C-alpha cells in the first residue's frame, strides 16, 4: 500500500512538473507548437481536407469565358484538388457544421479574417494567392427565412448576382439548402467596404463644423483670459428679495432659518431647470462675448464638474444614473439575441430568480417618468414669481418652446448619425445590415421623431425605437400645465386630476390587455396560438407599451409628489414625519418606527414588482387574471415604492441609501444620462452585429459587455454634452433671459 501511495504521489508531481504555467514565458513555445500541429497534422494530411468533400462543382465549361468570377471559381476548384495552400486556406474559411446546434447556433459564418487575408508563416513568408477573396453570407438579415446563416469564402470578382446564380445552379453547394429553394439577392450579403454616400459626408461635415466652432470659441475664450464668462443670474428679479434660483445653497437639516428657496439648485442640475417665467436682463456683456462664453469648453467643463453637497433631492441623481444602468444591462443581454450562438441559454437562465432583474428592466422607464413628473412640478412652483402677472405668451414660450429646443437639437443630431453613419460603423461584420441599425423606412419617417409622435405609429417602421420614451415624456410635458393651473387654484382638485390620470392608465391597460390576450406583456407572442404569427407582430408593444394613456400613472404620481414636496418644503424646509402620520404615544416611544415602516413598505412593494411574475418562469404559472392585474398595477406600485424612498431621502431619513444615491459622482453622471440613453443602442448594436463571430451567452460575457457599453455610452455623452448639449442650454438661457433684446 505504501508503494502505491508513493507511486500516485510521483504521478501527481510529474503531472504538475510537466504542465506549463500561464505566463509570458510560455507564449513563444505555445505559438510554435500550435503552428507545427497545423502543418503536420492538418495541412499535410487528409484528416480535415478530404477530397471527397467538394463545395464547388468542377465544371470547366461553365461560363468559363464569360466573367472573371467564373474563371476564379474554376481556378479555386482546380487548386483545391491539387491541395495548394491558398486554396485550402480559402476552403478552411468556409462555414462548417458547429457544435451547439441544440442551443440555437445557426450562425455558421466561418472565418472572415482568414478569408480576407493572406496566409503567413513563422518566418514572415506569405502564401500568395491569385486573387483576393471575401466572405459572403447566405440568409443574411434580421428578417431572413433561410436557416442557417452560412458563410462562404469566394473571389472578390464575384458579386451578389454571381453567387445567387451559382448556388441556384448547384455550382456552389451550401449544406442544408434543398434543390427547390431558389435564392434571391436579398438572401446574400457580401462583405465590402462601401464608400460614404452624400448624406454621410454631409453629417460628418456638420459634426466637424460644430466641433470647429466650439474649439474656436474656446480659443477665443483663452485669448481673452476668461474675462467674459456669461453670468446668467447676476441680478435678481424685481420684487424678490431671495437669492437667484441658480445660486441658492443650503445645508440639510439645518436648525437655522435659511431662505425657503435655497436648496433646489444643489439637488437638481441647473442646466435642466426650465425658466418658466422670464426674468429681466442681468448685467451681461456683448452678444459676441456671451456667445463665446456659452460655447467655450472651459466654461462647459466647469459646469459639468461643478459639485454640491448632498441635498434634499440629490438622491434623484443616483436614481437617474442607476435606472439608465439598469436599461443598458437589460439591452446588453436582450440585444445579443440578434447574433448569438447559444440563444436558447436564455430559457435556462429564465428559471433563475436573478433573471427577473432582467425581465423587469421595464420598470426603469417608469422611474424616469416619476422623476420627470416630480421635477417638472417642483421646478414650476419653485421658480414661479408670485408677484408677477401671469402671461400666457411667456408661459408658452418657456414651458413649450424652451423645453422643445432644450432636448431636440442633440436628439436630432444623434438621429442623423443613426441614419447616415451607422451603415458604415460595423460593415466589416458578416451579418451587419446594409442600412445600418435603422430600417430603410427610417429615412422616410424620421420627422415623426422630431415632433415626438413616433409612438403613435408601428414601431417596426420607426427610427431609434428606444426614443418612444422621449415622445411619451414630451407628450406628458404638453399636458402638465393642466395640473399646474388646477392645483394652483384648488390643490384638492389638482390631486383629483392626477387620480384621473391614474384611472385612465389602469382602465385602458386592463381593457386592451384582456381584450387582445396580452397578459404575458412583451412576451405575449411566445404564448400566442401561432396561427397569425409573423415577424411583424408585437401587438403589446404597439398598442400598450408605448402609448401614453397606458403609461401616464407614474408621471401623474411624480406630479403629485413634486407638488407635495414643494408645499412641505415651503413650510418647514424639510418633510416632517409627524405631518405624515398622526401623533400618538406609540410613535413617541418608538421614534424610528415611521422610518422603518416607510422603508419596509417601499422594499416590499418594489420586490413584489420585480419578482411578482417569477412563477411563470419556474413552472408555477400565474392565472390569467393575476397576469392582467400585474401588468395593470405593477407600474403604479413601482412608482409608489420609488416615491416613498424619495420622500424618505427628502425628509433626511434616507440613511445609507441617501448617502449612496447622493454621491458626487452621480451628480456629474446624471448630467450625461440623456446623451448616454441616446447613444447606448448604437454602441451595443454596432459591437454585436459588427463582430466576426456571434456572441456567446455567459454571465461573465454579459457583465463585461455591460460595463464596456456603459462606459463607452457615457464617454460619447460626455463629448456631445460639451460640444452640443451644454452650449445649446447656455444659449437658450441667454436668449430666454433677454426678451427685450430679442424683440
């Protein structure tokens, strides 16, 4: 027995001694071993390249004298028989039957890089080939009907018509395509680097011009020694003794008696405050100097990095950033569906509890609706000048025109990039769409986005589908004055207006969902009878998900809470818990009971919203009535739970959560959230669809991609914020603060 023990110990030691360590020391030996194996065991043998397998018919008379493509195809065929290295390399670049078929691997692309490049040896020798080759995919496109998507390496002299002709005449054999299937040009996509069209060139010129103007303004700003910084609020409005809105500061839970309107600027970014009432002209310099100051990168960068201490509403910054991160995480996982070699892994993951976080990403949009309604109401009342006569002209100018001009220019420029430049960003990918990530119909329907009505049309023909949220949010902004005017007249009637909005949401959602069998929400197509199913379905998306009457409840909750916070803020500077619940001996003995109750309520209701449908995924399905009730009430419940947290933080009882959400990093990133939201789908799709090989679903890959996409989206947002968004905001402030000069 001792002998056996020493023998096994010796074997284990021997194995450990012979194994190579993973370090730079063994890089060169590994490369040499790999290359030697390829030459000795693959190229110099018949293991892989069996002459009995012939993807190309050897027909020396087929169009031999009619085109370069025909001659190149026959040359490739002959050299395959003689096993020349360049021909073997070309054949090796073809798609082959892969593993993972049972998990949805239908992308048999082959090697795009191997097809496009010469074969090199260790001594930098090049295996010459008589013509260049490129990869063409059969069954390309998101609406393809030919499966699988197969890659072939063909001469560059062959165009799409040649490939279709040779495949249909069986000169080129594609596995699993039967004789009676006739391909068309739409079924074949060959990788080629196209020249920029006129619209793409004009877009580049526009972006370059804007960049040069901003750099010029920055240079002039440096030349003048920063002496002409635009001060938007040098003078307070008449008959108002408090400090201007954008310069107010305060300290949380201060026991002194600060000005009632001190805190707002530090909790909400000043570049997002709509001047609902135009103020008189302050002490500003000449128009040219102010334009320079508005467009200077130096000024704009200081505005971006300007920080504040955590204030009563600073938690909104953290909520905003985390909501966007949640959206990007969900899209990172879901958008990989378009080009994945193990798509069906999602169904295995869906049985896990954590996957509900991905499924319920839709609640992040409701978080934005809550924040939008809350800030719209709060900023309106906090900036209103009580002694100034109400003017419809000024109100329309500042509430509608200013808001439209604040968000639309950046939106329009990024939309232009989506339409004109996205076709060229990932064109090296074997399945990257020729029209880019937008449909061809987008070139006809882009105007719907710029007037914010794109959610009323079929989403399959829309541009930037994610911008349905911007359309709905703008539509809510259009009707918000109805609440402002009524609640200013009678606060109780104003609250009834919000309740009526909520009732409209509940009734319309429940009726449409129950009538059309949409109880599974966005997944309803998976559970339909399939008789009328096609790639153009998604009735829930078109009829419920993007319609304002089915999404207004969170916004209405935000309006009501924004007004309540304003009223409490005006009277007591911080929310008093005693004003929320009746006083009693029990509460005096347990002073923290109200805080614990509020947080417990918020956590329970938010948890139910996220994990409420888990039974449908783990084999314990909900009833139809329960699903309809969840779709109808879950967004309302999420909004109430989120507002409970906001109130707790506003009242100074947020604890660790408030300190985390109020971090200075969130304050800076929250300014970039709008741009990052617009950019992130372009980043994700270009990376996914522009890859040579499909994405493989693993938790590590998804998390890594999520981090990269988030960082890159914020980097792009940072650039456009300094070059486009903030200069426009500064110019709008300058123009809207000088009404007499504009006339």
